[in-house]
């Protein structure tokens, strides 16, 4: 009887405890499962975020519903709590970068020490063949704004002097119609300009049928290529639209010299002038200060001469030639320009320059 009473008392005492223990165990297991599921979710979010380029805010706003969060703010708070942040992502990415492979190289066996070849090149002057001894140089004709009197005077004199080479030293054409500068509507007639330029080259070939003619591009000729590149890029790639082909220089047997390239005539360097940005009160003096060698240029539309002597008692001559265009254009009506041209005579590799001025259609 006593044993039975004690057993009932023990069961009545233990039953609440066992119930509480079972409830606690069930709750623990439920929380464990929940934490396990949450841990798996955290891993998924972490892997997803670390592979994404988005910021943490952008990521949370975009994927909060996907991962069961009420808002992007709530998801971002959770991510920050568990270290799923941009800084940690950057650290891991840095650790996972491939390691640099350092190889041992015997540089004594490599001529260039393993340095890659340059993609640039040196731009050097061309040299006029030595058989040409008397070269006529015409600069800055600016067709169709040429001075007919000055051009005719120069051509007559060159024919009388029986030159054996003609060198057009830049800005032979003007390309007014496609200039970036302000233009007058009445003067804008590009087809007419092209026709006059082509006719001018044909006329020069007719007047000098048996001697080589060189056409050096100047800054005004650059307007043509620049206009094609900017306004008609597809046409610029066509072979027929290349400057020398477009103006039929191959047909006329006229040799084209690019705008950047100078021409050596004996001991004389001939440039248009824009290549060395010549100018100033005395262009020939400015030229000496830039080239330090015998040099002739156009571009400035003025006849000037400078003679200097170096430390070895050698004389250096620099020249700027006059132009063969109109002298008082609207854009510069009071310019100190003059008409002119030059003849270069070469003997034993030494040059002699006749820098000739023209006034009122006559040689001064």
C-alpha cells in the first residue's frame, strides 16, 4: 500500500517535469532546424552576393523577396550582422586573384631585355634625288583664291630658268568650303573648288611636261582628310577618295608628299612651315631657332632671310618664301604678306637659294 502511494506520488511529481522536458526538447529541435535552415540561407545569400557586382543596398533591394525578407532594409541589416558586406567580398576576391608567375630570365641572352617593341615610329624627311639640280618652289597658292598675276609671273620665270624639278610646297589648294572657320555663303562652292584645283594641276603638267612635279601637303590640304574623317568616315576609307587619287596625281605623274614630311634638297631642308609652327615678326629667324640647319619654308606668306654662323664658323641660311595668293583677304586685310617664290640650285651637295619677291605681277 505504501509502495503504491509512493509510486503514484512520484509519477504525479515527475509528469510535469517530463512534460516540460519534452516541450523544451521539441522547442530546441525546432530552433535548431530553424537555425540550420537560416544558416543555409545565409550561405546562399553570401555566395550570391559575393559573385554579384551590386552594392549591398542594391543587392538587398533587388533580392529581398527572393530570400523571404519583408524589405531590402531588413535583409541588409541581416547581411551586415553576419558579415556579408562589400568589404569582405573585396577581401575574398583579392585573395582569390591568380598569383603572379615570376620566371627567372637571363637578360644577358636577350637583346632588348624582354621589352616589347614600340608601336610608334620615327617620322623622317624624304630626300630629293640628286640628279635634280635646279628646283622651282611655289608655296601657298591657295586655289581658288590665287593671284593670277603672281602665279603667271612665277611660272614664266621658272620656265625661262629651265628648272629640272617643280616642288609645290604646301597650301596649293585652299579648301575654303570645308574649313572650320567662318565662311561667306557666296564663296562656298565645293564642287567648283575641286574642279579648279584639278584644272590647275593639269595646267601645271601641261606647262612642265618633262620634269618631275612634287605636291607637298600643307595645313590647308589637311582640311580635306579631316573633313572626310569627321563628316564621311565611310568615304574616307575608299581608295578612290585618298587625296592623291582624288586629284588624279597618279594620272598626271605628280608625286605626293605627306603634310608631316620634309624634303631634303642637298644641304637644305624644305618644309611647308606648319610642321614646325613657324611665324613671328621674322619667320626665317624663328625657323633658325627651331631647326638649326639650312631651311626653307612657306606658310607665312612673307619673304624673309636669315644668316647665322655657328661655333664652327659655318653659315646657316633660313628662308621664308612669299605666297601666290591674294594679299589682303577679308579675314586679314592688313596682313604684311607679299607674293613670291624661290629657286634652289644645288652644286656638290650645297644649296643656293634665290628667294624672289613679286610686286604688281613683276619680279622685284
